C-alpha cells in the first residue's frame, strides 16, 4: 500500500471510529445507538452552517480549530500506514510527532481561554493537566520502541522491524502496546478519561472547550479529534499486527479492519469501566508511562 493511499484511508475512516465505539457501547448497554455514518452527516451539516463569534474573542479563537485540525493531520502524515513508510519521514520525526500533538492541544486550550469564560478555562486547565502527564508517557513509549527496533523515525519504529522485534523483545513491546492503548483513551478524549457525550458541567474536559465554537469551526474540532483517534489507532495496529510481506490490497484491508477493531475495544472499555475521578487521571497516565519505562528497562538490562 502506498504512503499516500494509507494516509488518505486514515483520514477517510477517522470519523467512523468514534461512531463504531459509540455503537459498541450502545449494543453492550442494550440501546440501539446512532448510525455508523452519523459523524459524516454531522460534519456535512456543520460545514453548511454559519459561524457565530463572541464579542470578546480575538483571532486566537478563530485560529484554534484550524491549528487543532492541521496539527492532527500533520501528525497523521508521520504515521506509517499499515507498517509501510509514512508520507513524511526523516530521522528524529518522533519529536515532531509529539510536538504537533502538543501544538494542537495548546491551540485549543488557548482558544478556550480567549473566550474569557471561567467555564472554558476550567476545561482548558484539565486538558493541560492531562497533556502534562500524557506527553512524557508518549515520549517514553517511543524511546522504548527506538531501543527495540534501533530506528530513529516513526516509519522505523512502527515499520518492518517491529515484526522481528516481537520474537526477541516481545515483553517490552507488549508493555508499549498497552501503554499506547491507555494513551489513546486520553488523547482521543474517550472513557474512562473523558466522556464525549456528557453534558454535566463538573465532568466536562475536552467538550467544554468546544462549546463556544459553531458551524465549520466546530466541524474542524470534531474532525481533528477523530483524526487523533485514528492516528493512535493506526499506531496500535502497526505495533500489534505487523504487516510484513502483505500485498497492497491485504495491507489496506488490514489497516481498515485493525482500526475498526481498536474502536470496538475502546467501546468495550467505555461500557465496562466507570469514569475515573479527576484526581485519579494523573495516576492512570503515570501508570502508562511506568509500563513503557519497564519495557525500556527490560531492553537495557
């Protein structure tokens, strides 16, 4: 599968993944749930609406959704689709990958603070707290993969060397896989870290920062969140299901099925676990970092 085709498939399937997770939760809790194509309809509807801006907001508020989406798409371009080389790759690009994710979070929280609302400021504060724990854990996970594969780019960390590394350092890779799975729930604002369907003021985190956005701006935020979900899902697929020697058609099917499987697992987790208290979220993210650190220690012993 070419890099461009894999990148396009990732962007096209991104809105489907939250719908699959939500449908899984609905099925497991005895509800019907919305259709799998509902996110695409929502995006089309929002793109056709007008935009309303508050009187106190500045260009920062207007730029936040654009930066949120562009940072997610830029990070997705560094992700190797189905084990093949990424669309953009160079030595040291894991630093750019984590930096782009941090830039998107910074832009969205800054836009929330630009409204002058204490409510959105509360959500921005919580989002930055999550980021301050999630980003170091992601660094450690990528460092562990660099030790296991001897690679220096995302295409090498999640590419062909991973399949051979499972045979020799499988315990370390299993810990990194679990760590990235835990980080996915935080980066994609899924349960038990966040609840994308909540309307309770005291429990909102990511959703509260999007309350003042409307129309196309809100569509950009929703799509950017879905892309972040998809790119972490693609990393898990590349790591847990190496694609050595597959044809282009098989690699395409593998990526699509793997992303859907990740979304189903997210739905199972959300339906089986209660949402964590805010004071427990740092402990959860520190645990993800500790798992990746233990994998690194096994490689350094």
